[in-house]
C-alpha cells in the first residue's frame, strides 16, 4: 500500500507528489499550469494562452506599433513579423532567457538565405497558424518536396523562432515537445530544410536540418492559414 502524506488537508500518495515535483523540475509543468488548476480551469488548454507580441518585441529590443488584441484568437497563433527582426537575434534572446538552443551551425542569418516570406525583403507582415503545441498532425510524414507539390505553404524558421519566444514568455514552456516542426518555408544555402522542437531529455530547443525529400511521422509542418 503506498505511503500517504497530508497535503492541504488531503491524503496524497508520496509517489504522486514526487512525480509532481519532478514534472515541475523538468519543465513539463510550470506556474501557468498550477494557476489554471487552482482556478479550476483546464491546465493544458490553449484557449487562455495569449502571446503579448508587444512584450516579445520589447524583449528583442524593438519598439513596434500594434494592438495585442489583433493577435488574440482562441483558435490560431497570429504572428507579427516586423522588418528588422532576424533569426540570430531571436536565438540570442532565448539564450539570454536561459533557454538552451542548439543550432548545429554557427550563423542562421548567413546560412538560411531562402524564405517564402522575409521581412528584410518584403517588409513587415502577419501570418496565421493553427493554435497547437504540436505541429499539424495531418501533415505528418510529408516531406518539404511533397508539401511544395501539394501547394501547402509552411512556416518559416524565423516565424517558428518568434512563436517559440512568444510562447515561452507567455507560459514558461516550449512548443513541439513530442514532434518537430518542419519549417518548410525556409531553406539553408545547401538546400536542407530546418526543423525545430524541444528535446526534453536534453532540455534544449534544437534546430535540425533535413533533406527536402525526407519524411518522418514525427516531422510535421505548420501550414499557413490564409
């Protein structure tokens, strides 16, 4: 019979309490989950997660003119991409926030030269994706080449980095903890496609590089919602 201890007037098995602290320790649970639980809300629902994009850009050292309500939607991530923001800067800010980011290369700005959308070339814009922690399940096992053939526009690496930063600032947690977002809207100079996800074992955000013809069940694009 499991040992029980009294917590807040209730009998809680010690192994459950130990597992609770373990999940807070490894980042699976955080203060956002605890607050929702105490308020009798679904701790894992995304409906109440609002990314404060003004705060995101202030963290990036940029002043932007936007109304946060424009990006508050219960069903979609609405990502503003302003001219002047670059991948290297987002990575540096994540690292300044003590997020371990592993790139496998030294310079994203120099190596990722092809993007379906680029604020440096085309100016500021907004882009919309389904509001999920994991990338689109219906797009699993589809290579970047297949997505292009099916005319499915996918997230760029810069957009995925911004979404990671915004989600982390809002929740203290990370996206794609079980799978990897295939950033099919971007290409490295050697033609490889970036993929991004959180590796809980290594406790780090990783950017991987895939041949455009490769597909895996865990590799999933995030489709642009028009």
